[in-house]
């Protein structure tokens, strides 16, 4: 009985519910197509979607502060094309990758400064910078004498191996994702910055009155979001062996889906990195499983939208169930104040005793 209650409490938590969903996916898709259960194939397929998780992890921190970054897809493109163009102009590929990350950080700094300087809604600011950074990516691509839809290829094999190779039998993309996830988990849950970022999202006015460095934390959050997008841009350039100015054009909605399904509140102050990590695999394996089942890309998109609605509904149910269980435990543990032998003396005792005898 105690084990059953523990399982129920774990499933009632959002992260526990996501684990259950992930297990159901593996069982169902494995039954539909036994090839889906091939461990080697399953692990190697994660390289097709883990870059989305790398973007989603720091974006979750931004959203926990009560903000949002619409420009992440354009920052991915900017980072990728800066890497490709600088390499095409004779720069060492590793230095070119660092310059791509630097371009992403500058974009994140521009987002953060614009938000804190104007006090405007982050969605409005980053919607504008989305077009700004996308335009910059297209303009920069001209420095390599390629059109906006052509890729810069001919990248060194050592660089291409970063996104496509393996280390001790594990795809490099998986190892990079694990490292990035561990770093952001520590940042959010193990540092003062992470705790203050969450509190800013929960109650901005109280955070400001408490002396939190709201401006600094906000700028740092957008820098982290841009860094995640920059890392994804460099990794995608390596994985595809090509740098394109539109490589991140369609990433915004998939990444936002991961963050929301991971349990991060759109209003700030709530969510965990663990939830986003599990959601990355839930959505990733959902797409892979549907393709194994023979669905077209349009059908996969419809299924993803349906899954988002269903999971959002499940999110409400788990929150409601967890709150109900918590209240029940609180009522059972509530101590009863005995009247006999009470520390009350004098008139208070007379009043209680007279009330009891009525």
C-alpha cells in the first residue's frame, strides 16, 4: 500500500507524469514497429532532436523570470552563418565557431539591454529582434558569396565529427546535451542566481523590494538563452556539415513546446530543468515513433499539436491531484488542541468549558 501511494504521488508530480508518458510511447511504438526498440537505433536517433533541448534549457530560465525570447531561431541562424562565413574567409574552424558563439552572446545582450532599458514586454522586444537577427544572418551570408538559401559547405572533417561522431559508443550530441543539461540544472537549482530568477518570475515587485539585482539577472537570463541558441547553431552546422542563414527559421514553436510541456509556467516562477529534459525525449521519441509508424511530416505535425493539447490538459490534472494529496496529508497531520490540560487559565478556560457543555 505504501509503495502504491509513493508511485501515485510520484506520478502526480509533473515530471513523474512525463516519465509515464515516455514509457507508454516506447511500449506503443515498439509494438507498432519492433525496430523502434533497437537500442542503438534509438540512441542514435536522439541526435535529430537533442539540439532543440539545448535551446529549451536556458529558455526555460528566461520564462521562469516571467520573460520570453522569440528570437532564439534567428540567433541559431546568426551563430551558424557567422561560423560558416568566417571559416569561408580563411579563419580556423574552431575560432570561427567561437566567433559564432560570440555573435549569439551579443544578440542576447542586445535583447536583455533593450528589455531592461525600455521596460517593454519581452515578447515585443524579441519579436522585433527576431527579424533583426534574421536579416543580419542573410546579410552576412553575402560575405561568402552565397545566397540566403545556399549553404556553406566544405567544413573540416574534425568539425563535422563533433555533431556526427561518437565517444565510447555514445553519440557526441547526447554527451553534449548531458553536459549542457547538468550545467543549467546547477545554475537554476543550485545557485543564488537561479533561485532569484525564479522569485523574480513569481513576484517581480517583491523581488525588487527585497533588493534583488533584477536588471542584472534579467540580462544574464537572456545571455544564457542566446548562448544555448548559439551552441545549437554551431552543433547544427557540424551535424549538417553546412552553414545556412535560415537554419533556425522553424525552431521557435518546437522549442516553446518543449518548455511548456516540460512544466515551465508561461507566467514565470514555476518549472524545473528536469521537466524540460524529460519533455525533450517525450517529444523527440514521439516524432521518431510516428515516422516509424509510416506517417508523413504533415501528419506528424498534426499529432504534435494534438499531443500538446492533451499534455497541457494532463498538466492541469496532475497539478490538481498533487494539490489534493498535499491538502489531505496536511489535514491528517494537523494536531488537535486538547481543552483538558490546556495552558489556558482564568477566563479563557471558563469560556471554553462553558462552550463545551452547551
